C-alpha cells in the first residue's frame, strides 16, 4: 500500500499533472481499500491536483458513504447509482 501511495506522490511531485482519474475497479472492498484511497486523495490534495476515483463498486461505495468520506473520495456521478436501491436509483423524487 505504501508503495502505491509513494508512486502517486512521486508522480505528483514531478509536476505537470492536471487531474488524476484513478480506476479502482479491481480493488477489493474493505477498510484497507478506503485507507488506500484516502491516502492517495490526500497526496493529490496536498499538491492541489483534483482526483476522481472510477470503477468503485456498490459495496465499496457503501463503505465510503458509511465512513462519511464521499466528499473526500470523489467518484463520477454514474458510479453513485446503487443497483440495490429500488429501481436502481439512489433517491430523489420520481419524474426527475
């Protein structure tokens, strides 16, 4: 885990990075995954580089939400659709 965070930090320090889009679709669910994502997000924020995590599964997204880290670990809007929610929706009013 430290090696991956170190690699991301080193790339950020070299500069020239406008935005990071990180595909985590192969990542296992759990608190260790949340810790890794949080460390990567922190490294990016410290250097002023926006980051978006793509491919987060519904279980991992649920853990992120439960931990209150949804704002700190941004994901594209389409990854917020929860298939376990009625009609595959995350909420809101019908007809919108």
